[in-house]
C-alpha cells in the first residue's frame, strides 16, 4: 500500500492528454477542459463531480454529475458548466472550488487473484466520524477506478469509499466473471482490506451495490461484519426470473393482456430451464412450446435478458450451446436472494426505479415488503418515472425513451443512509419502512 501523489487530485487527468500527449487546436474544448482537474467541486450549496467520460467509438470527453442528479458533458453547447483557465463555473456565474481528497491506490488478494483498489477519503471536520462504503460494481466489464463518478458522488457527501476493479478488468488480474459467489468473495476481501487501510478513520462500514451488485453485495455482507447495505436498482429475483419479468414487462408495454402473458410464461420457463442447465436440459420442451405458440405475434418480438436469443437459435445450435451473442459468464441463474436477505440483520436500503425496463421491480418490491413484514430491517424507496440506473426520461408517443438526468434525491438518500442522517423528502421518492438506524 502506498500513497499516490498526483499533480491532479480526484479521478485523473483528462484522458485525451494520456492518449495524444497534448491537446490540439483540433479539439479546442479538450484544450480548455484539460486544465480543470477531475474530481469534486463545490459552489454554494451545490456539489458536482467531473470525470472522464469514455465511450467506445467516441472521443474522450469530460462528464459532470451533480449530487442532485443533473448531468452533462462540458463541451456540450447545452452544458450548465464550463471550465476556463482552470476554473469551473456555471452558466449563472456561480464559481465552483475544487475539493481536495486523500486517495490511496492499493492491491489486495483473493482467490489467487491480485485486485486493484482505491481508498477515497474526503476531508471532514470531525476525523474518525464517517462511514466507509465498499463500492460493488454491476455487470459492466469496464474498470471502476478512474472511470466511475459514483464513488466521488458519495465522497462529496462525506462518505469514505473503497472502489476496486472487478476481476479481469482494469488493473485487476483474473478473468471477467458474473459468478456472484466469486465476486462476493472479492467484495468481502475488499471490505477487510479497506477496513485495515482506514483503521481509526470510520465509525461504521458497509456496502453499496448497483444493478448486479444488488446480488453480490448482500452475499458479501454475509461474509463480513458489515454495518449496513445499500442497493440501487437491484433485484430480489433469481436471474432466470429477471429474464421472465423483462419479457412480461415488454409485453405489457406493447399492449398485451394477462392471457398472452400467461402463454409467455410457458416460453420463459422453457428458456430459463435451458440457460440454468447450461444448455444441457429443456431444449426438446422449448421446441414443443415454440410449435404450440407459433402463431402468436409476441413470440417473434419478445427479448428479455436471454429469451429472445434462445428463441432465435436453431435446435442444432442450442444443442451445441450456442444462442447468438448470449454469454453465460458463469452467472448463478438459480441464485436465491431471498434466503440471503433473510440471513442478514443489518439495516438495508433498497432503491427501486419504478419504470425499470432492465430490472422490472414489481416482484422485487413485493418480496422486500414481505421481508419487512417478517422483521427484516429494510427500507424501500421507489422513485417514480425512472428507468434503470435511477435515470429520468421523457417518453415519446411510440414508447421510446429519451434519458435526461439522475432522479433528484437519489444520491443524497444513499449517502444519508450510510451516515445515519436520513432526512426526507428525497425528491419524489416513496419511502416505506423506518428501520434505518
């Protein structure tokens, strides 16, 4: 473990400098933005994070996200922020000052692998009084360190964060995997390593898991002495159930009724059986189901997580374990998240996007309420008119969505839960449960 001293604190220098060695006049915006440091800025009551926005096929950009959920790109003509001579300023003339952080890059081991981590420590007025959150990634195959604004949005609110690159990504060794048990082992090792690094500097420690992290973080919490668990847009479903719920949600939004969805349940049961058995079982049954519903128009359009790929594959390909671009990635398809949550007695916050098309949340909400009724210390927060990632959208007449911003109150809610300073309201969230302690 050693302290990394950078000429630029925060996330990293604008990536274009590393790629080209300099900023050319060909990209004037990059030349201007390069002199604004990445990381956290504060102006008045507003906090914002600048981060390298890297997308395949798109030149590197500087993105920004406010703690209140507004987001954008600095060189966009509609940007609320601009950088001039190293100073970040809003279009309404509000000046933002860079917030110093202590960042320590480190390595830790688990399962024979060496994983890269970063401890991000914000300055606070009362040293030793702050939560430590282990950031558990989703299903992405990109690095977390230096690429995600999330840890810094928490740090901007006084939370110490330990982020690490998932196995097989960034500077971590191993092969990329979506095996929840293996990933939970990595997250548990991250927890123990971070607690040693930050010894004496925090008063409670726990996990934040987003999306797929909602399966991994609870498993990791069973292996450590975590004090809290926060999950954003995750599911209390088995992955095969996620696929099925996606299919039914697609059909409802397309105008199909209960009778058609009941027929589709035969399809998702068959496709789920194939995937969960790693293509060793259920193929004959699927062929019969496809024949039985061959005249149904929805059979040609449903997608889900994997059902569409399975339906489009030939019987020969399925028996060879091939279904288009579907990748198994060692997913635990029959994972039982309810049993995991029943084994936890720590405070939990589950934040659900009410209109999530990737992880439809109706069944998850039902199961969380059942766990609440059993006495589990769970708080459920549902944000209306949001899709996966807690992103608000504008829906067109054809049902297409234009995504705008993170919903107001989301980032503040998850940080306040960690800090035990919960103070509603949080945007338009409907919050159920009073077990945060």
